[in-house]
């Protein structure tokens, strides 16, 4: 029992450390790629290639004045950033980072835990994280923030449906909600039997777009929409609370990349993982990195949706496509078996 | 250990439920209800109903309550009047009736036979897992399930008709 | 082991709080929230009994109660929005005439 507890504690500490580093560097990555796409250099002064930039930004933001607007609803204003960050961090306890490796004479599975309803747990945390944004918008007592909060909640309700329905195809394929089982079901073809190649290209497309919307990334970044709403829901935030919003957002981004990888791109599967289990960790990291890159690439390529377009797209295009995907997958499964 | 967890979540759920009544601002009431829902979901996990616990968060906390919060923010509803204007007598009736209701409930509960919870069963067929819920739902309970889908269709049509602005 | 009566007692307590709320609150949305609270109190009873008796029926009933609650929330909130649009108030005592 104590052994298991110790193992969990160490795993959580390692994942938390790695994740927060990844979050800090994905901000830098985003700014560097933005520079590259817009034909300029991006931050390159602090350290080699600007690698110390996250530390410098962090220090700067910590020393900023922490402002709470006098008309704000104080309690909600203070806890709103936490409500965004904590659920997105909690998603990572079920994501399998790799297969089992042997360390210090002990078999260690490379995920914190797994349970029967793992995927529902991920969806649940994803849907709860909207409270942070909505309440930040409301508590700031600022009309732009309120608009941002309203948009976030409407967008989340609409795209959650498409997100939830798009994974049903994967569930039909793997027959389990447990993320570890879902990854194992994609193990054939020398580790290349990934859902996205086999039967779920449409499901993946819908999931990917809906996940972009859930993570509030361009072209669905209506809740913060700089050009219309100043900075949307976090207009009034400064200092560490602002940092927590930023961290929450990038954490959501990495979570979206991790879940897409796990569900559709074979998780840690790849050629040669059976013989070299440590390779699985590298595959997983590489896939997540590619996803994060694509998310950033999309941000600087596509313009933002208008609000009515966003709603129409979610309800009239994504939702029917997700249902179509379920029908096709179920029919094929029935005919094959 | 288990009893301590039960007491923690029970206290959280009851405190949040009381807070629904104490707050004058509907948004705070709604958030208190979210607190109750999450505490209840933890209790469902303790009862080994993982599927229901997850659904509780996805459907209740993640969809229904977000809809409530959305409507409250959209209407930007004014705070409630500090006291009941019309039916003042109701308040004095409500408290004794509440006492009566709870006394009744506890009188009945006292008669409950102490049953032991079945020993924990780790197989996928155990009560509360996704497999067992799904199997039951699509065999023995297929008709209620289908009727629910008709109900949801009616709700969708009804909500659209009601929320649409009039033609006039 | 936790006795079954603890769960039932908690459920009774939550149900009573919800019932009291329906009586003493005048804000339509808060009354709605109290109704949801009562539904949840009953759900707790269902899940507790289902686990203690080892019978799935209770949990499936909870599943159906949740879909009904979702449908109810959609229609109910639509009604509340249209009442608010006409009367600029959420107080249920003011929505007392059949005509607009």
C-alpha cells in the first residue's frame, strides 16, 4: 500500500514538473513560430535562442502589481483562475505516456492510474474547466469580460456535444472507456494500427476541430478575441492570476494534444515498442509535440470565426458529421463481425 | 477511513445545499449547487458507481449547470428582494413543515435493516461499471431508453419554440 | 463499512433543503436549482440502494433521471427567458397573470 502510494506520489510529481516545464516552453515555442510565420525573429535575446525567456517572463509577471477591481466580486475573481488550471492539470493522471518499463527492478506503468471510465473522466474535466473562464468574465464586472465569459459558456456547451459524439467511434472500435485499453487496441500492424488510419478519419477531424474549440484556440478564440473584447475574460487580470490563466490555457492545449494522440494516433504505439519499451515515451512525446505545433500553426494561419458562424458551424456541420461517423462505424463493425 | 471520507463529502454537500438558500444572487446559488453535485459524485464513487459518477459531472456539472450559469449571466438578473413580500405566512409554515418532513424521513430510515455492501468485485461485470450499465440499458431497459430519446426530442423542439423571438 | 442509513439520511436532508428552498425562494432560477437539488437527493438514494442490493436497476433509473433533468433544464430555462423578456423580473409572484 505504502509502495503504491509512494509510486503514485513520485509519478504525479514527475508529470507535474514535466508538464509545467512544457507549458512554459510552449509559450516560447508559440512566440518563436509566430515570428517565423510572420517573417520576423521572435524573442531571441534572453539566453541562447531565447531559451530563458519563460523564466524572464515569469519573474516579470510575479513582480507586477496584483490588481483586484473595486467593483469585482472578490471571492470568484480570486478563485476563477484556479478553476481553469486545476481541471486541466488533473486530466493528465489518466493519460498513458508509455508502456510498462522496468525501473529499479520494478515494473512501472507509465501512467499515474487508469480506471474503467477514464475517457468520461477526461470529458468531465474538460467540461468543468469552462467555469473558470465564465466566472472570471462575470466576476470582473466589466462588459468585455462578461461578453467573453458568455461566449465561452455558449461555445463550450455547443462543441462539447460534437466532441463527445466524435469519440464514440473510437469506443466502438476499442470496446472500452479505459485509455490504456484504447491505446492497446491500436497495437496491430507492427504498432501502426492507429484509429485515424483504420476507421476514424472523420471522427478524428470532428474531434480535432471540437478540441480546438474546447481549448479556446484560434479560430475559436471568441472568449478572448483581442480585436473585439480587449482581452476578453481576462481583461482585468494581472500578475500571478494572469499567469495562471495563461498556464491553464496552454495546459488545455497540451491536454488536447495528448488526448487526440491517445484516442486517434495510437498513443505511445509505434514500430518497435514491443522490443524497446522506453521508445514508447519518445513516440508519445513526439506525437504530442507535432500536435502542439499544428495547433500553433493553425493559430497564425486562420482568421477568427464570427460568433454566429461559430454557432452555425458547431450545430449544423460538426454535430451531424459526428453522428454520421457513429452510424458508419457501427454499421461497418456490425457487417465485419 | 471510509467513514471519514463520507462525513467530509456529506458535510460539503449539505453546506453547499444550504448555501443555495442563503445566497441572494442566483449565480452564487448555482455555483453552490455545482459544489453539491461534485460532492455527490464523490459519494457515487464510494458506492462503486463509477459510470454514474462520471456522467454526473459530464451531464450535470458540465452541461446543465453551465446552461444555468449562461442564462443567469445572460439575463444579468437583479438580486432577489431582501424579504418575501407577498406570502409572509409561508415562511413560518415552511420551517415546521421542513422539520416534520425530516423527522418523518429519519423515522423511516431507522427501520432500515442494516445490509452489508457486497464485497468489492473487480471484474468488468461488477455493478456500476460501464459494461454492466450498458448491457442492462440496451437489454432489460431498452424501452425506457427509447422513450427518453423521444422526451429529449420534445424538449429540443419545445426549447426552440419558446426561446425564439415572436414573429410580431 | 458505512451503514446504508447514513446515505439515506443524507439524501433526506438534501431533499428537505431543496423542498424548503422551493417554498421560501421567490426567484424563478433559484427555485429551479432547488428542484434540481431534490432530484439529486433522490438519485443518491437510488445509487445507494442499487449498490447495497447489488442490483443495476437503481443506477439505470438515475441515468434516466439525468436525461429528464437535462430536458427539463432546457425547456425550463427557455420559459424563464421568455418570462424575463416580458416582465423584466424573475420573481415568480409577479408572473401571476395569464395574459402578457
